[in-house]
């Protein structure tokens, strides 16, 4: 199925803004995806063209896109769609470094690869300011799937620990239900609020759970009324944890859900590294991994 890349310098389809950031779109007959490289390579739209469901969440009202300063609190961001968290989620001090909220890459512009763009791929990369890492992400469409390939390379002369987490904020609509493998469900406690996302109300109106170590890298949301479905799939050998986040007004009044493939069962790198529950790159080494997102039915 042919992918059609396009660049939009006008934001009317997504947002009106005083600041115009180039938006790059991939689409085929089934899936449409849009990215803003200047804003942390944020994915701002992921739409099932067969059902016209937009899966990605943004705050109520018209979507707003704007640039952040490095080190900003994440709540001050546009809070739109999918970010990448690296090398931490929660702010912390680690090996003499003060790591910002939700990591170093969401608030920075990424380099956009124009040659890959001509081949129907969206390849972006960033050199981290504090941590000695180079990070690269390539996205392509294949039928009803979004295939995302990541590569992390160390510039350090010693072993370096890191947390990576995909951070997709998803819209909740009536009928949405979370589908997990039985082996993943068995790892969770206090998970009754996950049974019906559209009506669940966890303690404090927001909650995050981690399941580790997962033996099946899979999670999905299926709508019992419409049949709409989004599936996440990844290798548990590369990322053996999944984070599940739900806010029903408890986090700054927002309502959304996130499925977060990751390599750590704590948001702070300092805590995860102390427990040896995070990624480790050898001196000058690199690691690659993939996530596949399928839109159905």
C-alpha cells in the first residue's frame, strides 16, 4: 500500500497558532499520522481512516502547539499526542546530572532527515544535552500498521543507564476497554479501574501501574460499541515493562489514558538504576528496538 508523504506549513487541519511549525504527514488508505519535528518530534495525530477515529488526545478546546524551553515542567507543554521520554520520566539527579521532567528530548527540536522523507519515511534524531546519548527514530506505515524503529547510541566511555518510555496520550470514549495478555494481567495488583476505561475512577482520580517482567509485549484498547481498536506490540526482550496511566480529572483536570512500553518500573532513573531495573548501554555501545501500532478493526 502506497504511503503518501506531505508537508504542511499551514496548521489549519490540526491547530491555529501564532507560531508556524512544519508538520509532516504520512498516510495511506487506512492510517494517517502527523509529526512536528521542531516540538520534540511529537506525534500530534494518529487517525484510523476507515472509521475516522482520532486516537491521540490533546487538552479540551482547539489544539495548541508552542515551543518549550529545555527543563520546563511537562505540564507546561502542549500535552498533545505521543512524546518520547528519555533518559528519565520523573525529574531526578543521577551521576551528577540534573535530569528534567519527562526527560531531555520532548522539549527540544529534532533533526529531520529529508532523504528518508523522499522515500516515505519520517526519520528524526536528537543529540541529548545532558546525558551522553544520540537518539534516532524512524516511522513508516505498512497497511494498517505504524512501525517505529528506535536506535540509542552512547557517547560515553563508561556504562550508562537510561529509561526509555513511549508516552502516548490517548483519547477515552464510551465503550473503550483495555485488553492485556493474561500473563500481564497476572502481574498487576489493584487494577479494577482498568476494566472499563470510560467509566473507571481510580483512587485520587489518577493512577499509574507497572507490569514487569512481561513475557508478551502487547496491549490494546478495543471499543465494545464501534469495534475500533488500537494495538501496541513490542519485544519484551528489549523492553520488559509496560506502564499504564489513567487520569479521570485527577491530573490537572485532564481525562486520558496511556499505554507505555518501557524498560523500567519506576519513573525516576535514579530509583530504577538503583534497583537495576532500567536499560544499560556499554561504553560507546548502541541498542535498537521497535514498536508496532495497529489500527483496526
